[in-house]
C-alpha cells in the first residue's frame, strides 16, 4: 500500500516536539512539498497466466524520447495489443531491447501538492498475515499473485515479462498457421474477457443516449470533455501552513485558506464569502449535514514569539451555505482542572459533533454547541482516541500502556455516548482506523506487519449491533493500495465501502505498454471476506483511485500518463463497468497543474460534472522555481 503522509510523534508517545506542537509535516524535500516518492513494490498482474512478478512503482514521467504516434489508427497485431508482430515463417521472435531505468524514462520526480511521501520498505514477502487467534478468512487467489522463483533482475521490467511477450508472439504464430486464419483484436467481442473488461461509455467526449447511471445520482454530461473552470493561486507563506478542508454545497465550493474559510462560486470561482479564524486550521470533518453544516477544529490564536504552538482546542461548526461560523468553544478535561482539552480529530454524525484526542474528548449539539457528553476516564488510563461519523458514530478507545496498548472499537449512541457494542482488537495493534461506520469496517496494521507505513495489514468487518467479528480480511500491502493515516482514526483514503463490499485499488504494476504502470479496483465481500471475481481495469498507463460511493457505484479518479489529462469515472459496483464522467484537457500547462496534486493526499471532489483538486497544506515557494505558478485549487467543469 502507498506510503502515507509523514506525521510527527503523537502526544502520547516520546517526542522532542514542544507540548502542543501542531501536527504539521516536516519541511518539504527539495523539488516541492509533497513530492511523490516511489512506493514499495507490489505488482498486481493481469488475471491471465502466466501471472506477473511484482514490480515496484515507476514515476509516470515522459521517456527521454517519447514514441511518436502513428500517422493513422492501426489495427492491433495478430497477437493482440502490446505484443510484437508475428515473425516471418521459420524465424524466431527477437527479444525487445532493454529500456534504460526499466521503462525508458529519466527517473526525475514531479513535485506534488500534499504531504511528503516517505520511502516504503521493500522486499517483504507477499504472505498472508497470522491470525493471532481470531477468525481469519484465508487469502483468496489473487490476480497476478507473486510466484516462487521470481526474477532477481537488476531493476525495471523483469526478464519474465519480456519472455511472456516473446512466448505470446510465438504462440500467436503457431495458432495463426494452424488455424489458417488471422484474428484481429479489433474485430467483435469474441476475444474479450468480460470479467476483466471495464469498457467505458462516453467515447469521443460525448455522453450516451441514456445519461443516467444505474444505482447512483450522478449523470453523464452531454460532453465529457472538461475545461478549467477556475484556479485559486497558492498564497505566499514563509513556512508550512495547514489548510485542510474542502466541501461542496449546491452553490459553493468551500476551501480552507491561511486566514480562514472561503466560499467560491462552483462554476466561476468568484468568492462568495469568507469566514476568518483566530488561528490555523488543525483538522476538519469530511461529513456534511443535509443543511450544509460541518465541524472543524482550529487553534486558539496565531503563533507568537511567546507561544509558537497554540493548542488545537477550539471546536466549531461552519454553515457552508450561509458562510458563517455558527459556534466555537473549548472544554476542560473530564478529570478536572481548568486547562482546555487539546483535540486531535473531529467528526460529525447526524446532529452530533464529536472531538477526541489523547487528553480527552467531548460531544456537542450541531445546532448550538451545547455539550452532550464526555467519555468516561479511569485509573486504567483509558481514553477515547478518536471518533468516526457519517451514518453512525463509532470510537476507538485506547487502554493500557504505551508499550502494551489495548484498543477497543465501539458503536456509540450519538446522543448519550453510551456504547451499543464493543469489539476488542487483537494484540499487536497500536492504532486502529475506522473506514466506515455503517457497515462498521476497521483497518489496522497488526504487529507492524504491513511494512510500508500504510497502516493496513488487515481489515475487520464487524457487526455493529453485537460487536462480533464477521470476518478478518488480510490485505497484503504489496498488492493493495489503500492507505490510513498512521495515528488518526478517521483518515483512510483510496478506498470505498458500499454494497456490503470493500473496494480497494491494487498497487501499481507493469501493464502491456512499454511506458507506464497500471492497476485495478477489486472488491471484498464484507460477510465472507472473499475476493470477488470482477474488477475494474485502469487500462495501460492509467491508475484508478476510488474517491467515494455514489449509491451502488464508485466514483474514481483515473490518473493519466504524462501526455494526457486525468479522468473521472463511475464504476458499477456489481459489473465493474466503467462510465467516463470527465476527461481533462491534454494541454501541457493544464496537465502540469493537474499532475502537481499528489493523488494520495490531495483533496479531490467530484459532483454534477464538476471536479475540484486542492492542496491540504501550503508551503513557501520552491527555491528552484520561485516564479512558477502554483495553485491551491484547480477546478474543472464540463458545462
């Protein structure tokens, strides 16, 4: 799984950070804050034998000399796309020449918005995790699972991949000669594998006759080709400033800035309103009420010489429709004293706002901020580590010592805070992450076995009514690209839960194209833990990342190669058929702005033919390119 943003030590862990220090990432590496880094290897090949060996991610950079496109569309060679043309009778196929750096690219990194991506740990065998005495669903057969005896090559594509191409071509020649006919990959559907195909609609940038999508509220625009609607320049700062938070209403796109929260016209980007805040934003809830209210957590004041690290002790609610801070307040600890509680996370469920952290927690009424309840604390050192909201409310409660923590996941009554059910996580779990509250799905790195910092070695599907474990799903970090913040409860991304399924992207791996990687989106049944048979293929040189559910469908961003704009697609949750909703421009300047956003950490929102990309943090200009235009927000529209 991809490496998460690097986080500073947590308050309940040893640290050299001053008390109350903000959870800000370290200084950016050269080349830009949040420059993408290579993830750990973890190839995930195609479903047809022979399965591919795992390969590491390669940056999708242009080759030293990009291949020239053909003058006119060409039919695929007889062996299918991605295979060399059949050799003349009596001759043997010639292996392709090895490419420099594996893919023929110069290995330069693109600076990206978002948090810095630390290096992954390489070389962990792709083995299912130990059950630790809990019911475990055995790993299902994987697409392209690593096989014994893999190549010990020197980097880039494995020799076995070349041999697959050679063998495929040779077999094609035999079949052609033996059958006496030539099959074209472009003729009909006879050779298409429906289980692995994810044909999209909206070709030539046009929506189909039926622009509605089964199972969701999104519609296919009449023209899926997008244009840049507006751009918000990144403000100039002297250091790093957190600007986490972006939301949509029916009329406004709302984004946190360095001095407050700003509402912009969804189509034009004209500023509609601005809400100043006394201090920097700490964190926000991604959940929004039906009347467009959401919860935020911010610092009491701006930094001063006397107080460089103001506490994150202010909980508030923003009316995103009216552009108002409805209320904000701090609370004292339930154990006594008059010092305000420092919070780490905040969420929203129904009419309840819940904030938690190592020094305490509290819940408030959404409408007026009236205090509803505080979690119980005792001599055993237990506290509510953090809450997850949405359709229900759940908590991760932490007990024990730093060296021997014990975590419990509880479904809560939002009004009273009373536990409705409890599930004790297995030993060896330091942090648990709630992926979904309804159904209740938890991710954890059991015994630090993920090996890549993603925070996930296993998923736990729980019965929220009884607290019983339905199934534990091992998720090999070398195959799946889900990601959860290393310490926080409700910050998982690159995945979606719906239809009683967990939808995960696979790690990047070689495709059939000479340049660039690809991946798939697969699904696990939350009752049985089984890996289902269907999948959505990103296609050569594209990478799929789930953003959210849309009814029974998944809205996903399709990261494009260096010479194309990205796409937004809808994936049918049952058939995995893809429908194109948006195709961003191929213009070089627009592509450059789009690709500066790191998909693993940027805030990506799509709704009604509009797509917004935003950074969760801003930083001082790069010393290498101080005059380069850098954007806080880039918005696209198909209207």
